[in-house]
C-alpha cells in the first residue's frame, strides 16, 4: 500500500503544487471507492485535475460534480456568491441570472444559500450543460432554479429589465497567455471556458452588454476577471453604461471581480 509520504513524493516530482494535499485526498478516495491508488497517482502526476479524479469539487456548502467538458470551479469564485448575497439581502424575492454558468457552482450556491431567490443559469456548451443539469438535480429546488441551454445574448428570455443581480465567471484568458495557464486548466478545462480573444475581454464585453439589458434600474452586475484585468474589466463595465463600478480583490489580495450598477 502506498503511503502518504510516497504518494506526496510522486506528485511533487511531477510538479503538482499541492502534492501532499492531493496525495491525501487521492489515497482516501482510493480506499473509499476501492480504486487502484497507483492509477490515480499516475493520472494526477500527468496533471489530470484532482477534481476529475475524485468526481467533484467542493464549493462553499456544495459538492459540485465535475469532469471532462466542464470548467472546474475555483475557490476564488466563492467570493462572487458573497457579493450577490450582499446585494439581495434586503430583497424579498430576488431574481438572479448566472451567465456562463458552467457546472452551476455560483448560481446553485446562491439558490442554496438564499432560499427566497429565483435563479436562472445560462450555459451554451452542451457538454457543460449536462454537468449543470446533474448538479441542479442534486440540489433540487426545481421551482426556483431554471436552466437554459443557450448563448448568453439570447437567454433567459422574458426577464429583461427585471433582474436584481447578474453574476458571471466568464472566459477571460487572452490567447497569448496560454503558456501562463497551469496544465490542469490548459489541457483539461474546455477551451471555450478559457479563451476570450486577443485581450481576454471579448466575453466580458458581451456579458456587460447583456447584463445592462437584463438588470432592473439600480440592479447589479458581478463579473469575475483575471488578476491581470483589475483595471481593464471595470473599464468595460463603465463603457457599457454601468455606474458605481468597484473592483474587488480575492483572498490572496489579487484583483478578482468587478461590481457595477445599472443607472436608476
């Protein structure tokens, strides 16, 4: 039986950043599922994402099922949920739209933590949408959670001008930043969830325009961006007409998401 020390050495030699943590998780998973630990360690050493190997990613209070075809949610995105909940804490029945929803981690977490909310989640990738359906089914709350397999410019229909918050973790990696991305992301997350044009802002521009149409006067947009876009992303929201635009750092004190309001 492989020990934690041996497993950690294998992963560290492969350049896995969190070698000991991943070794412990994989060995526990192997024991619980009677999976060959050597196969799991070999896959992780080849930089297959840990979340793919165990089948889920912890996100706030939920276990989000993930695998090939869907972006693995990151801890940094949990702060967007806090931002949404802060905006709607005094709204009796908030209406929230999660664009580029992927696995549903953000929107489903909002629905889980704000039982009064109605949440629409929009995802255009059929592969990612299958994971979104699966995670929504795990959560339940079908009467409050509405899924849309569509491009963000087309959905959800019929709610323009009435939404309290639009939240989005869009693709935001520029094509020339490919070498800056970890192998787990570059080689295993779907490309359409990563790449966003020459400056990494193509989808953020589309999100800003769609959010302006969806939001009620005074409504709020919460948009994640890369730590290199702390000035650029707010500029795009202002260009779309948002006011009171403020950028926020993540827990590592890096620029991470922008919040802006539709003018009243």
